[in-house]
C-alpha cells in the first residue's frame, strides 16, 4: 500500500474487518456511502454480499432505536413544482421538525406524459415502491431516497398488449426468510361471453432475481380484490380486502393474505360488521399496518361513523377490537395510517393531520397540512449494492 493510501485508509492494515464493520455501523448513511469510495477493501466490506453488511446495518438500526421516523408524502397538486414531496419526521421530536426532504428523481421521460403522478404502493426497510397506477404502462419503481438510487421494474408478463383490458392491484413487502423484496400484482379480467366467470392472474417480482414470475392458475383464488390503494404488508405477508358472491345472493368480505415466502394465498376473517355490508359487493374500507398486525378502517354508512378496528394478536380472529368510532360529519375526512407507536393519523377537513393515541385518547396536532400518506420509516442501505438490473444512481 502506498503512503497516500495509508493516509486515506489508516484502519486498512491496523484493524480487523469486524472492528471496521462495527465502526461503519455507527456512521450516518451518507458517511458510509463516502467510505465505499475510499478504498477497494472498504467498498468490499460494505457492498460484497458475503459480508452481509447491508442487512447487518438494517438490523442494527432496528435494535438501536434508530428507526423512529415517519415518512410523509405531499400531493404534487399542492406543491409549487408539481412534484410529490417526501419528508421525514422523527417520532421522538416533541417539536415535530423535519429531519429530511427527498426530491423525487422519477419525473421525465420514464413517466407517462399523461400521468406523471406517482403513488406509494408501500414502504419496507427504507425502500419505497412507487407506481403511476396506469395499467397500460405498468410503470413501477423501487426507490431508496437515503442512498439516492432507484430501479424501474421490467414490464410485467400481463399487459394490455398481451391480454387486453383488466383491473389490477399491487402489493409490496419483504420476505424475511429469503431476505428478498417482492412486488405482487393481481389482475382481474372482466366477465365476458368468452370468460363467463372471474379470471385472475398473479405475478411476483423478486428483487433478488430482477424478474417477474407467473403463479400457477391453481393457486389463484376466485374473488374480487379491492383497488390499488388498500394493501398492507406485515409479518412476511401481503394483505388486501376481497369479496365474493355468497349463495344467498349476498357477498362475503374477507382479508386475502399472500405469504411472500411460500407464495400461497389464504383467507383471514374480518371483524363482525353490520349486516347491511353483506348486501354490497365492496366495503367502503381499507386495511393498514398496525404495529406487528393489521387494522381495518370502515366507513359505516348506517351510523355515519369511521370505525377503526385493530387485530391485537396477528392471525387471531377473536382479537379484532373496535379501537375507535368517530362521526364522519365532524370534519373528519379519513384515516391516513398509523405511527410506529400505534397512534393513528387522521386527516381533518382542510388537510390538517393529527395523531390519536388509541389507548389514552390523547390527541396531537402535527401542524402540517396536505399530506396524503404516512408510514413508519427506517433509513437503510437497501439497493446500494445493486449495480445490475438497471438500478440508477442520481
């Protein structure tokens, strides 16, 4: 090693790899990225999969409470430059000041000229899945704003060009057993003389392979999966709301669960809802992630209330509990989502956001207006090691 290299990399020959790795784990992400340019040895320690540093860094962040962040998204129609704005806030900050702003790089030639608005499909381990929800173009992206990198997914197998008209739902989550991130796409074809019954196709994109795979038709359930904005990922599984016709000319509503590792579907019962809901083909409802479980937001049109149900013990149907019931006429627009501590975020008339502690009933005004998405967030290095599959650094 030359004298210049020793000056730039004084630890290189003096400290063992595990000590250097422990030092890296305690650095800010921007400093870690800079370290990849200092020497080949450091770059290898950080990016080479055999050292598993990116996963170790993520676990370190969770175990040391470096993840008490919330990501908010501001609608592009409410910004001066017509771009979505993503902002990080620290949950433990009593003044609720911004920690960071992220400029979205995905505007320009890659987007549909008629639909340049991107929506959040989901977030997981610092990675955002974004889509313009235009089924004709199928533009889906994975983006890590902390490392300044994004990936446009390849075209799915099912498109308008290959299969004609259809409706679809998306989901994004993490398979902890395989340490892999997956995008799940469920498409439904309209009933026609040629297709007298519901027909579905399901395909899964894996970040580890960079490819879409079709699921066997025998594994795909026959039901109507709710729209594109009603999904939740928790405990290695995707969750949507779904319904099917019952024998009594009514409808059964349930949670459709997709195991991201085994890639199989199963059903989860919802809480007991008013009898009139069985007369409707779709609920006016959505699912959300609640701590390590799920929640249901239901607009009860009989009582004119927003009912918020939480599943206290994941997978235990008897643990569904109505945590809150709020009159829809008292300026409450909708439930936006949950903070990591279990507080629900509500939007009032005019765009004002508040948090509501379901246990103490304490209310806190965030002091921000116009944000249409909130989710718990952790800063991570996911995607930093992706140099293939068209990953773009900006």
